């Protein structure tokens, strides 16, 4: 092998860097999303053994999925390394050096793990050994074989050594194949006619099309001007007749290839050996993707030409060298080389920008081929990811027109209509997709005849119609139909479990989630959903266990962090509060813009009597969500209970600006206005507003009675208390207050009469103060009302919480100091006027 100088290496590296520098500005597109961003095998927590059990996308190779390989470029590196290692296996005097052979076997295995076509390097090594290392030609081999068969000669020792090396290589290859077959459980992948239409076509269309694809690939190597990221579906129309003009290209290709094969095998010399090795690099690595022995999941794929392009470059370089050695053609050969390098470099730079984003990539593909529905769908997906649903819908509809029987295209149309809130049109599209599904054939696996993702049409349709409460059973039937078609359809169990919870059937939902866990016990979402079921079953202990299991699998599972923290908080167990706080802190770290996390941290701090900390959390929640109902009320409540009533008033003003009918906010505001600011008129307006909203609100009406008493309208106060007692006849404190008012009316009448008889003057201010002392006692002895929770919808789904009540015993007091103590107790009782708002996870 010729030595390569440092200058040559530097030149090659420089040219490559110049051609591909702009690719650094491109994002992850197309297969990058599935193979890298969404690949669980790349997570640090994934066991290393999964890399050998799963395919390139992180999917178990034993499931009904497409043939997918490892990175072609990585495979090419180990492919070349294996070949270069084998070239060193010939020692002096034609002896065998086993170390390079052992290294070759190892590198072949690695190349095969990267991409299945890596195993074809063994064939190249065999050809190299026979025709290059040993220098045989096909006529010599045939002549030797004839002599041996006639008994006129024996096998040469050098040939025996060659056979031994080849046997070792072939045995190792066979072992790799056996392992590979065991991994996929002896089943070839299943593809649909959308992936590779020729694979399911009858004869002779199938054979003619597959053979025509060979010159198509050769043309891509020779003239890579029109490149396309996806060549599936209708990219290349079927060759259905012998009269199709494209058969001329097929015939020409085989004639040219045959002449090169004859030249390389028949004649000795360096030129024939170079051509032979170039042909081996072109043909052998391409065979697994050629559709000649088994169908693959594409029509044409430029990526499978990476290794064959090495052989093609050898042919081009060899031909150029032949031309440049002739003095007449030397200059023109150099000019041609310069033009080829320059134009291909420019093409590479331009092509790199096509890979900037998924939108630019698929739009560039549509310029090459408009007959591929998958490309129209992919442009639609790119626009859909940008929330540009109107434009996405146009591309999805175009996909259905290009390929009317494309189930996925109709599903895309339905999903986009749903995003545009056009449920009628969405259902119609899903029904079309459903009608295109093949019918079940008894005794034949359904999944073997349809792409697994097409079964999602049942899931999507069910998810759509279950928004209608009257169609829940119909949605459940669709989920069960999907499960009957594919018993290992995990998503169907998950979606059905959610529906069963909605139908108030938690036990059946539990069964669905347990079945899904049998299929995938490493799915944190499933454990989380099962925890929600146990909450519905009123089993918080099991719910917490399942939340913890979800967090073991995914420590940053946001919903599990949040809802488990709330469950701990509701348990009333003070020992769980530190862990609940830590989980909420982890939650806000993952979701720093979610006000609910800060609000619940504030509630925890209030439970722990950490008023300053609670105030800080509540304020942060309100900054993120100024109209946060519960945060506003509880902050006002916190100020009220910490003797900062006047600071609570502006917070209550904000609360009532957003929620004018917030009864508890009106009660608290009225209390503060009456007790702290002595604003009887303002307090009266608050209590009257409460009665406008709810005429039977006992606490609001009772407080209004107190206002009447403060206004010295004892007759009106008496009438008010009588009406209040009628609403709550069993409330002893209302009856007692009514008795006090009646007593004051009677005593006031006697006092006024005595005063008028004595000197005809009115009562003094001091006397008035004494006469109303008991009324203040009445006001401050109010029983704290039972409270109900505000419902704050957020992320958690199917989550119901128990109500918390606050009740303070009333004890009549007479001194001003005791009245103040009662007021403090009343404020403390109001702390629980608002229940923790629960976050529901939207679909």
C-alpha cells in the first residue's frame, strides 16, 4: 500500500472541512429526531446491554419494526479498518499472521453492529485474498480445479493456507449471522407497500423495478445533482412492462458491469486488480439493500451508497490516472479533475443548507420529487411543529391527493383539523383512514400486514370522540378493537385506562394499566397513571408507592414530583413535609414558569408557620400568574393572620378585580374593613355583594346583621338575625346573638325613656359605646365557615382532592382584650378558607 504524506492528509482534511463547515449551523432533522433526541438508549440511565438488544432507534429488534441500521458512516470506518487489518495477515513466504485476522473478525462484528451491511467486508477480504494477495485469476482457478478433479494434481500448499484463512472468516461471518437472526427471533421485518411498492407488486413488475433501481443508484453515484432525503412510496413509478423504455437503462447497466467483471477476473495485472477491488466495494456492500434477496423498507436510499461510493471513487481515480499518463490528455484530465472537485464542493456546500431544518430539507426534496406523499406529509409535520396548522393542513391534504390510500396522510389531516378545533372534519378524516385499514384475516397476524403506527387511527379517533360524554362507550370500543388487533399495543392500554377513569371505572382502569406495565415496566408514565388510579380508589399509600416508582425510573418526572408532593402534604404527616418540599423544589427547577409549584411551596411554608417564606413563595406565584386565584386569597389570608391586615387589602382588591364573585375574599375584605379600618359602609357593600351572589349565605348574612347593629339600626339587625336563624336553625350562636340584640333593644328603650324623663337629653357618646359593647362581642364570636376548594386546572389529570374544613369554637367574651384574642383565633381559622388547588393534567 502506498504511503500517504502529511501534506496529503492535511489537504484532504482541509477540503473536507471547507465543504462541510456550514453543516455545523444545521439542527437535528429527519431521522436525527428518532435516532438521537428521542432514543432512550442514549439516556445515561439505560443499561449498556440495551445497545445490543435494540436497533438504531432504540426499539427492541425482536418487535414487528423496519430494518434499520447503525450509522452508515460509523460502519464505513470499521469496514475499512477491518479490511486494512486483513491486508496485514500475509506474512513472509506466504505465512499466515493470525493477529490481524483476529482483529479483522472483531472489527467486522463492530461494523455489523453499526450497520448490517458491515458484514459484507468479509466478502471483500475473500476476494482480496484470492485475486490480489495470492494473485490468482479466474482462468487459473478454473484450470487448477479441473486438474484436481481429473486427479492430475494436488492442491498447492499456498492454496490450502488461503482456504484456511477463508474458512476462519466464513465461520466468523456465519456466527454473526446466527446471532443476528436470534436477536430478531428468526423473523424478517415487515414493510407496507407505502415503504416499498415494488416489494408487494406481482411479477414481472417486481423484478423489472428492482433491476431498474440498480442503474438509478449508479446514476446517483455518477451525477449526484438531484438528491432526495426520502425515496419511498411513489418516488419511482413501477416498471410494469418489458416495453417500458427504462428497461434500456437496466440493460445498459448490466452490459457495462459485466464487461468490468470480465476484465477484472480474466486478466492479470495491477489494473485488473484495481478494477476488481473497486467493483467489490461497489457491489458487495450494496447487496443487502438491493431488494434482490429480501425486501427492504425503501425504494432508494442515498445513505446505503456511502461504502459503494468508495469503490466508485477508486474507479474514477483509476480512470483519471490512465488518462493523465497520456501526454495528449494530461492537461485536459487535470482541468476535468479541477472542475469536478470544484462543482462537487459547491454542490456539497449548497446541499448542507438543505439540512438546516426539517422544513428546508423536505422542501428541497419536493423540488426533486412531487409524487412522494411522505414528503408532503413531512413538510406538514415541520409546519405543525411550528404551530402553523393552516399551512400544514394544505400539505397534508396534498399528500392525500398524491396517494389517496395513504392511511397516515388521512390521519395527519384529521389531527390537524382537531388542532384547528374542527372536530367534525377531523372525525371524517379519521373515518376515511379507518376504512382504508385491511380487514382481519383469521389465522393471520394483523400486525404483519399493516404498519403499527397506522393502528393509531383507532387511538386518535377514540381520543377525539371521547370529548363527547355521550360517546364514551363508542370510544372504549375503538380502544378494545385496537388491542384485539395488536395485543401488545401499549398505547391503547394507556389511553383506555384514561378513558375508564373518566367513565368512573377505576378498577378497570387499573387492569388496563397493569396490562400495559406487563409490556413495559420501565415506563415512568405508566407508574404515574397507576398512582392516579389509586387516588381514585382512595388508597393514598399505594398511590404514593407508584409515584415513587415513577420517580425511580425518571427522577425529573414533573407530574410525579408535583402530585406526590401534594399527596404528602395532604397526608397531615409532618415527617413527610421535608420530602414534599424537596420534590416541589425539584418541580419548580424543571418548570420554573409554573406558578402552581411556588404556590404549593407557600402552602407548605404556611403549614410550618414559616410566614416570611410563605409570603415570598406566594408573591413569586402571583408575579408569574397575576390572576392566580388561590395564591391571591392565601396571601391576603397570610397577611390577615400575621396582623398585617392593611397589607391584605390591596391583595384582596386584585383578587376581586379578577374574581368579583369570590365569596370568601369578600368576607375577608369586609371583616378587615369593619374591624381594622372601621369602614362600616365598605364592609356593608362587601356583605351585600355576597348576598346578591348567594342569598342563603349564612356567614355573609350574619355579618350584614352585625353591620346593622354597628349602624345602631337594632330593629333591622333583629329582623336580619331572625332571617339568618331561619337559614341555619341549628346554629346556637345565631340564636344567642339574636337574644342579645333583643335584650339591647329592650334595655335601650328603658334607658331612653329614663333619660327623657330625667332631663330630656339624648344618651352620651360614652353610654352609646357601652350599649354597643355586646354587639362587638357578637361580631367577634362568629363561627368560622366551612370552606371549599377553588378548582385550579393545571397539569395533573384525573386528580381529585378531599376538602379541608376550618371550624373555631365560639366563646362569648366581654373585655376588649379577650375580644382581640378571639379575633386572632378567627383569623387563624380563616387560614383554611381556601383548599389547595389541584392541578389537572390536560390531554
